[in-house]
C-alpha cells in the first residue's frame, strides 16, 4: 500500500512538506499529533527509536540550588520528560536488520490533513546494498479518544523480493538533544529521558509494557493487527513477518494506549483496551467534523494565510487539555521547550479561543487553576502575603518553578489573567454553576491586590500597584505597570460583582464561603473602589499611556535591529541592561488595549500604537498578536497584516528559530484572535458578543465562526458590511457597530456605518453647567444693576461668553467700552470658575461613560465642540478629559455658533470629513451650526424646543449608538445629510 499525498498549493486544509522539510526537528513539531491527553512528535516510524511522546503527568521535580537564597524563592522546578516512542519499529530483510542511519533517503513526504485529523507520511530509502524500500504510515491521535496513538503502517520492497519482518516496539534510546540549545533559557531545563522497563504487575497481559523514570511510571498497552501476515508477540512488543514480491506491501495496524502515574505503579484497570484502527479513524472524522463546524473560517484572497490559520487552530485544539489536573503548556504537547510549563498565556491567549469554539476545553483549564488553589495560597504565604492566593508564574504541579523572581514570581498579573479567563468563559457559556465554583478562587486572588497596592493621596486617591513585572519582561519590578493595573482593575471589579451576585442568588452559600475564608464586610466594597480608582494615566508630555511610572523617562536602546537580524535581546544582554532602557519585549499597553481591558479614545490608541511600535523588540511571539489586533482596529492594514502573518507563520516558517523546541501555542491561538478580535472587531465585555468588522485591501471576503451560549454564529465580512447567521442552537443576540441584532432563522445583513465621529456639546449634553452659568451671570448683572432673570438666561443657551454679555447689555439698554467689556467677561468667568471647584465625576450625566465606551467599541471617534473656554477644565473635573479624540479650542474659533466653525474644527482635529460626523447639541444655535457644517444633528430635548434637529432624545442617557447610526440612515434615506431644511 502506498499513501497518496496531494501537494496542491490551493488546498488550505492540508500542510505538506517534501524532502528535507518533511523530516528533522522542525518537522517533528509541525507534524505533531495530540489530543490533550497525549502528544507524539511527527517523526518517521523507522527513525523513532528515541522517546518522542508527551503525557501531561510525565514530569519530574528537581531541586533548585542557590548560592544565595532568600525566603520565598522557588525551591524546585517541574520538568516534563519525553516518553518512550509509541511509533518505533525495527525492520529486518531476510533476517538482517536495516540500519536507516546508513541508508540514503531518496524521497520524503509528510501531510497533515486538517479535514480528517490524520498525519500521512511516506519515505523511500536506498539501503546500503542498493535496494529500495518504501515505508508509509497514517497516524491518528484521536481528539475525543483516550490517550492513544494509532498507526496504519505499510512496508513495500520496491525493486526486490524478500521476507520482511517488522518489530513493533517502544523507543527508549537515549537522546541527548541539541547542544547548541544548552544556554537558551527557553529550552535549557530539559532532561535526557532515561527509561527503565519495569516488571509486570498482577493482571498485566503480555501486550502491556511498563516504564519508569524517577517518580513517573508509565504503562503502554499495544494492539497489532495485519491482514497480510500473522502477528507474533515478542519481548517488549509485537512482530509481523511476510514474504513479499517486488512492489508488494506488508500492512499493519498498530494502536498503543498509554497512561501515567506519579509515585506509584499504574493500575492496569486505568489503561483501556485499544480500539481497532478503523474505529479510531471513524471517531476521529466525527470529532474533526464537529471542530470545524464550530470553528470554520476562510479568507478569500489569501489562501496562504487561510492555510496557516487553519493549521494553527488545529494544533491548538490538539493540545487543549482534557484533564483538569493539567493546563496547556507554552509548547502544548508538541515539544519540550520551557520544560512543559504552564504560563499566563493559557488563560490570556488560548482560553479565549477555546471558550468560543470548544468551551468544555476552556472549562478544563480553569478547573486546573481551581484545583491548585491550595498551592497558590501556599505560594502567597511563602512570598510573605498575610492572606489570599498568588498563582505561580510558571508551573506544572502547582508550585512556582521560576528561579528568577524579577521576571517570574513578580508577574502578579497571572492572578488577573486567570480571573479574566473565568469572566470570559462564564460570559460565553452562561455557566453560572462554574462561576459559583470559581468564587473562592476569585476572592482569594483578588485579596492580593490590596497587599501590593494602596490609594495614593498624591495622585488624587488613585489606586497604585507597586513592585511588579508585567508581560514585558524587559522591565522588571516597576510601579504601576499598565497591563498589571488594567487586569487588576478588571479582576477586582469582577470579584466584587461575583460577590454581589452570589450573595443575591445563594445567600447561604455566600455566607458560608465568607466565613470559611474570613471575608469581612469591608473587603468587597474596597475591591470596587480600587477598581474604579485604578491608576491608568496618560502622560501629559508624551500624550501616551505610560507602560509604568519610569518607562518613558528611560533612555532608548540604540540601534535596535529587526528581530531576524539580531535574535532575542535576552540572549545578548544581562537583564539589568534591558531593565534600564526604554525597550519592551512586548507591548504591555498594547496588550491591555488588545484584550479590551481599557477603553481609550481612538486617537490615544493610535498614539500608543505609534509610540510603542518604536520601542518594542517583539522578542516574544505574543507581541505580534497584540500589535496586529490594535493595528487592524485602527485601520493600519499593512502593519496589521504584517503582524498577523508574524503570528500565523511563526512556526510554519520558523520565524523565531526555535520551532524545533515545540510549537508556540499562544501565538497560534493568537492568529485566530487577530482574525476575530482584530479584523472582526469582536469584543466580549457585555452580555452579547459585539462586532465592528473591517476588511483590508487584498481580501475580498472572509468569515469565521464562534459559539455563544451554545449557539454557533457565522460572521461573513465583505467591503460593504457583514452578514450574520445562526447555524445552530437557540436564537442569540449580538451587536454590530453598536446596533443590536437578533439572530433567529434568517441571515441578517448589516451595512458598514458611514459615521466615523460623533461631536458633543458640553453644557446641557454631558453635564449641567447651565445653573452655574446662570448664577454667575445673575451675580454680574446684580453687581452692575442690570435687569436679568431666568427668561433672559434662556436666550443665552448655546451662545458663547462674549455673545451672552452683549445680549444682557442689549436687554438692559446698556453700553460699555471695550476695556470694561473685557473686564466684565473676566469677572463673569471668575464667578463661574469659583462654582466649578465643587465639580466632580458625580456631575457627569448618567449614561455618558457607557455611551462613550459603546462608541469606541464601534470604532467611532469622539469629539467635543463647546463654546465654553472652560470646557477643558470642566471635562477634567468630570473625569472624562482623556475620553475624547479631540477637544476643539473655543478661543481659536473665529465665528461662534450658529456658525459651523467649531464643528468643522473638531472634525478636522479628528482627521475626519464633516459628512462622516454627527453632532449632538441641546441648543438651537448648536443645531444650526451642526447643519451648517454639513452634519446630521441630534438634539437633546423636545422637538418643540429644537425643531430642526434630525433626531430627538430627552437626555444623553437615553441615546444609544444604534440611535446615532439610525439618524445617519434616516437622513441618508431623505436624500440629504439632514432631513431638516432649517
């Protein structure tokens, strides 16, 4: 039997490699198969004498020795070890063993079929005596099966007749690994696997073989069948012998079931009897069909990227844990990099994909964390925390395994990452039972933030966090790391919400839990206050979000060459050199933006992107994911595509030079996150998934699928808009550019909105300063003896300060010279500003912050066009000064409302044409100014008070993004920008 392999470049459901690219260490990772319970490298069976399998529980713990040790240092490290090869074979021809090391490889082909979940490989060899033999195999690790590896093997003597013997054994030959990787911190902790065969235990059958190394004990049970020859048991395996003519084939089915224990022998009852190969293949096809039913996607116009993303997604799902005792390692089950440790990227990069495609797998990752809560408590006590739980930076068994605490244990954000994963999973599934189960973990981890932070009176009572390391490991032990503060705020708010939810839904359970962990009545309100007061500033001089308190002041690292020209900086510099410079391994601020931990004006997002693009080394494979998501949302298509390809092809093209250590699982997951969250504009902060999709030049169409509350949704995007379909499950609510959409039976088409900016007036729209203006004018009029009352004050609405004074003077029949006029303006301003001192965020109208966040989520810029020269101070006192993309300077405007100048200036400041903007006003003069600028006008007030407004709402809190975009549509349907003619 010869396995036919198609190499059609257009087949995006297959990965094919030929010749030298089909073999070797990189191919071993690319063609790895796994199912969360076991993984096996993509090695050729005839060359698989060394260990090449991975079982999550197969790790050893080794002590860490320090010359100088301090309290709380990690005392041991867990290291995953390769397990005996379940695909090794020995070949004999007419009784003589074949030495493939001495043979010449003539052809080699490897094909990973993503549609069937099978690896198909074929190799043709010229043996030392000149004869030619071909070996082909189909390999399966069943996605929904047990820990087993199934192989359908065929051996064919091409140009000779002979008796062929195949010994199906388990490879334990020593493999020292690559010497050139010994000093690489990403790989150097690996161990040389030395397995010993153990005596049989009672109940073992001859098909069972046991192995041990350290505390790890394994048992393999093998099933072998052949339709061409008899199968004979031999020591440590099976043998098949057949007499073949030239071109004949000896076919063998081999299935190896595997299990692992630590510290005691395997109970043979835990090792299932292997199923026949055909049954495994049929089950695998069903499992793969279900995967793609939930996760199918395609990009019309970029087959190469489509193929890469499909490979990436398949590999992620292969390594997704199915055992709550384990998470997903940084390299999955495809290699030994990072010692097989679990990091923050499991919750921040991999879990979001799983929660939206295979939510049971996401739940497993979180069950692992809940199961390690006791170890997290112990870790917190070891570091010196009086209470709470701190999860380790890198681990397998639950204890901290990082011996370099500045870039390890100091990464407290791991607590927030786990809480973020819980919140996302619960939102995507509606699994309230799990939220209940996770409550204790959420509360205990939330308690750590007040242990390392405080309300700082020098910063207006902001909550600040000290002495931590963010994801950027080139800046260690800093104060107010931006990402850490952002994830902590999200964590604290969700923990407080969960406490309130649990107290409401199950008060007895909440009371019992509070008593068990000593949760007093002051803690939960304090969590909420800390979340709301979290220090997330904008630097006044640089105009960007500072990565930490010191980052922007450090000198830049000179001559930063591209990564492919220099390699990772951590391989060249002492950590302290990196710590002292303004150089980021990956962008903490961009990571917070990509994960929607913060809601920033689009203009600030762009400034952050531009700034951190210049100081980020991208030495982490995770960096390109965050940059791609942010760039795609900002419309920086070329950069977004470059970063997207960096993540998608990181292993297919070995872009970081270490694919041989295993696949970069978080980057592979991230390539799908870029598609959905970047180009698709997916945000998951509310009760429904929200989309604001875009499409770059070069793509004609793309689509992707996700699950939400048990329903499968397909999103298809083209140049004009998006089509949403519910493929299965119950009807579901989604949001497109802020517009609610119900998906039931029919597909829903949503055009891309033309509106790109919304410009707000201040007084009467965002806050009510009218009363303060009235009292200031009244005091001035009383001082000079002018008649003035509330009726006269109503005529000042929407009029600037100078115009208002002229109206007052005209009403009083008074006249003053220019000097007195200016002095009176200054007096009124002083009276008004004196009243402003009492202003605070409490004076902001209800609904403003939510509306601003929804506008940003829809990709719409926000501007302020107030005639008040105090507008900047007012919005600062209201706490929203950093929420605008542009604030027009009233003092620089030549003509005031009803002239359009200030609205035109605001549109120009946001970089938008006026016809792409909508204005919101509460005064007739403002409505006229908006129309004069060529914009649609929304009036805050009645139609009687504002007859020319296109849309009316009683208050800003009643306004939604959907209404704003409806105003655009209604005006357009009337054949003009505005349906009003005033």
